[in-house]
C-alpha cells in the first residue's frame, strides 16, 4: 500500500508527483489519466492479483506496473499493508501509530518491516531512574513511539517548578512523582504498561540527573549488564549520553576518569554534586527542555531499533534547541570496562 501519509499531487496534465523531498519523491509521467486511478488502488485493500487485474483494465502491462511498484518501494513510499503495523492492535492505537509506521518505512531498509520494528518496541522494557523535568516528557515520547513498558523510579512529590510540556501538569503539584509521570505516559499512549520493573529485567535504563561517582542505589549490578543512557542538565545545557553497552563501549566510569585527568579536583566536585539534598532546579527553558527530551527519546529508540546512536562512546550537548555538539568519551585505560578483544578490534 502507498503510505497513508503520502498524497499524490498533479504537477500538470501529464505528470503526478508522489512524495515531496528530493530523495524520496517520484515524478510519474504518463499520457494516460488512469495513472491517478492506479495510485488510488494502492490503498492496502487490494490483493496483488486484483491490483494486476485492475491495472490491466486501465491499460498498464505487467512490466509497467512492476517498474512503478519497484520505484515506489525503493523510496520507502510503498509497503505491503501487512508489514506496516503489527497485528492485534486496538483501532485507536493503530490510528495513532500510523505516522510512526510511515516514518519507519522511510527510514528502515526495505528488508525490515515497520510492523516488525513496532512489535519489537512493544516488547521493549525501559526503566527511567531519577528526578528531572526531562524524565516525564522523555517517557511520554517513548510511549507515543510504541515502547510497551515504562517504569519511572523516583521518590518525592511534584513541585511547583516541575511541570513541562508533555510531562507532569501544574495540577500534579504535591502528587507522588512516580504517579504523575505514569499519568503523563498514559496520556500519550493509554495502552502502555507502567507496572514496576526491576533493573535486570529492563532492556535499557535511562539515568536522569547529575553525574554520580557511584551508581544509583539498587542499580549497581544492573548497570554492569543492562544498556543505559545518561541524561542531565549542566548549567543551561542538556547533555544526552553516553549510551553504554556494558563490556562493549566506554562507560560512565570512563567519563569520570577522563574528567579527573583534566581536573584533579573533579572527584571532590563530583562527590559534592552527588550529595546535594533533594531535587535541584534545572535552568532549562521550555523549548530546550522539549528538544532535550526529544533527543534523549530518539537515542533510546535508535538503540532499541538496532541502530548505532551518536551517543555510543560520546555525549550530545544542547546549549540551545538548534545547536547540537558531540563530545567523545573513549574507553579509559584505567577503567577496564571494555573487553580486551573488543578494544583490540576497535
């Protein structure tokens, strides 16, 4: 079927354009007006046999039809209807995920179906650890993108400065933080599972808040085996990364060692940062907060989709919504977190 987000447009009497971007669009030139009718048949309700029969009645031979279908598929504009969305979804969920499936169709290789990617996301389990205004918007974005299970972990109650677009609401003030974040998740995707989840059972852990010389209480063992991403606010910039694949990429200890190499006082500073009581206000304006949450969610999705996020072995820093800088954090020789065989291969 032609992606539901794509509308064929008439350029003139003899040509129709499908798609808008230069690399994705396709201009079909034909002296026959039936081309427009043929495109309407790519609606997912026709079998290949019925499509070929109707195309023949419109005057298109087999080779012409095959070339058209191949050209549309090569640009990610055409997918088998059954490969777009997973089966057994509620009607409202299917409609909500159609734009997500269309975006995946254009991004993924033709050999990987959006339905398979979304089914994988639906099975994914993500734990979000720590208090931050970035946590709830990031969780809501992941839920909207189809992540099936999200478990926020943080104590305390919602404060007056915590509400954010896509996150907790002003009316959530004085409510338990975890309950308010769960409600933000369910507003974005009501079918999401927000039940408690232990670290070892997660596919990925997101660590919100200032860097710590030691892992958050109860997650030291989990971080040795479970992929995890650091997200925090440094002064007025959002820092996303590094994303750690335990034993395969540099870890958070590598970052601490590198900082200590550059500044001998860093361990003393880090210890003080880690012991500041209670949540500290984050000096991030609304647009930057939204951009930071979106970037964090995008890195998580790219990792869970089997990609190579830019935060592997590095961090992305956002001093403003339109500026992204990457800082590399290679494996540190004093850490020993990367297996020797992988270090030699790198």
